[in-house]
């Protein structure tokens, strides 16, 4: 089963230009896990988790005009490290080891496909021309407004077997996302690469968004407490700064650092003192016969994709407000 989560998107659908009105305090939302498609007879799908304790990730550090290869590589490495057990905070509760290695700056990243290579790639071509063919014969193409995208392959029981991260660096797009390391380049309008990649690495390990962009967009998903995933329109400022909040904007670096709920999600899925088991922590004979070789089923992401016209409407209408928010964050 392949599941593609629309990664960070541009700009919030809520709280635009009205930061005070959106609340400055409040309880953070709980974490949400990726799940397989729900069974036909009802109930929840299987939660996603890697079936191994150590996962390799290769980054392709080229393609961004405002960043050197070293800067790109460092941003990728830091984003991976945020979820790795060698982080001092994670070390107290998680066993998951993530091993980042940069490819040569001249290396060309392969397509996001089930090829047994977990990668982070910068896509400089036309973003919306990147498509893959689904089993039903339809094409699943990247959507306008996506800053980045993570595709996760799992067995039918939820065991993650591969994940690929792609960054939208399509300068020919009307959106023209420009990436930088905002520690060294604070030019207005730039998106922080480490910020976006830290979010995508959350998907990489099996986490889903903390809230849904658009009314009724949660598709019946629930958080770790069993509560329906809320609409993002109710998000407080701290909630909007959580790594797994689904949208970001130029100038945002808040998602570089895991929030307590992001951290709780990591440590819940990969708790220290346990060993990974296939099938999302459950021993199941179903995993032995599941196809992990790239067999793609009709993706739940088709339902998520239906939200995009709504979101794009927000983006088009809120351009000036997005700029205002960028300035106010600095
Ligand atoms: Zn996302």
C-alpha cells in the first residue's frame, strides 16, 4: 500500500492576520498517526510504524539557488536528527535510529518510487507534472501549493517499508517557493528548508497532521486519544507551531523543533525498551502475505486531494495576509 500525505502546504487556512484573535495559549492537540485504509466492515485502519529500529535516509543536496550543497545537506541532516534517538530529548524515550547520509552534490535523485531507497529529493522541474500511475489507471499528480510531499509505502498491516520526501523547488511555478537556511538568510519571502523537512520527517516515521485543513477534511481520522481529528480553524498559536501542523509560510522556523505532542507521538510509536515488530507493533500473520513490493491500492489520499480547491481558494485570497504574518513572525 502506498500512502501519500500532502506535505506542508503554503499558508494557513485559518487565523489569517488575526493572531491575537486566534489565541495565544491553549492546550496543544494530541498526535495523530498514519493509518492504513479502514476495513470495509468499519473500524480504524492499522497504525503505521517502521518494522526496524534503524532506518537509512539518503539526501540529494542540490537544486536550490539560495543554498549551497552544504547548507542543503545540513538542513536535511538536522531535520532527520530531530526525530532520531541520538537527540538528547528523544534518547530518553525512543529507540528509533535514523541514519542520514548525503549523496554527492552532482547526483540526480530518482523518482519517488518503491525502490528500497529512502530519499530526500529537491524537485526543480514542473512540480505538477510529477505523476504516478495508480492501480485503477488514474494518475496521481503533485498538486499546486505543496511545499513538500512525503510518500510512504507500507504493508497492509501498517508496517512502513519505505518513505520518500520531495521538496517543491519549481521556480517556474506561479507559487515559486524559494528555499533558504533562515539562520543565515532572512530575506523576506523565503521558506526555511529545515523547517519543512522536519515536518516531512514526521510523516516519514508515521505521524499524520494534528488537524485537518478544511471543514470535514479529517476523513474520520482520530488522534491517539480516540478523538476526531479537529479542524485547523480551531488551532491556537502553539498548535500552529507544532511540527505536524499541516501548513507553513515563509519565515516560519517553528517546525524545526518538535512540540511536546510531536515528541509524544515519536515516543509512543517507538518506545524505548521495546523492540520493533512488524505490522505496526502487532504480530500478525497478515503481514507475511502482504505485498510490500510496490503494489498500490486505491490511495486514501485521493480523498485528501479533494480539499485542495478549497485550500487554493484560501491561498489566493490571503496573499497579503500571508506576507503580514511573515513580517510579524520576525
Ligand atoms: Zn504534512
